[in-house]
C-alpha cells in the first residue's frame, strides 16, 4: 500500500509499505478512504515531537471501510464504514470506563518513553511518534470494539 512517511524534520515522502495484518483478536484493518492533516501533524513535520523515526507512517485521523476483523470483534463487519479518531482506547480500564479515552492505561506500548518526557503517559495515538504508541503498520486498528458509528 502507499503511505505518507516522515523522512526527517520538514521532509515527507510517499512510499510503498507493507499491508497491515491482524495481530490481536480485537483488531480490525481499515481501508482508508479519506484523511486530512491537522495542526498537530505540523509538530511531527517540523520535528518537535521526539521519537519519530525515518519512515514512520503519518496520518492519525481517518475514515474508511472495514476490510478485516479479528475473531473477538463483534460490532463491526467487513464493509462497514468507520470514522477513526487518533486516540486508541481499550474500553476496559478505569479511565475508559469513565469515558476518559485519552488516558487509557492499556494502549500505549511505549508508555515508559512518554513518562520520561512528560511525567505521565496517556493512551496510544495512531501515527503520532513512538513515544505515543505509533502504529508502524498504520491502520491496524487496535481495540476495534470501540470503532462504532
């Protein structure tokens, strides 16, 4: 698939990258049909967010069509249209139960990096640096049970 990749401060390129795969039973794969940049993308582009690596896939707010779902996803099926925010939430931790999705305890695989910089970690964020749990295979949606429209 084609993806917009960060190649260094002030430089992005379109590259052919590997297609995403389901890694967990609660994942979904989304074929992106529309996306846009927002102000926070400029922080990545300009190199202000640490832990970006050459070749990282950009784009953290998108919409698309469900291509494949894991065996534990029961609220989505192939062909469903979804809108996906940047926040990745598990739906089960204390923060998610209180609907404080951006503070999810379970979705940032690199929480220790974010804690070292900010003193605490929030949830994982799609395509927003390794410290914030960037998903290198880009739009494999973790915890697809929350992707409802």
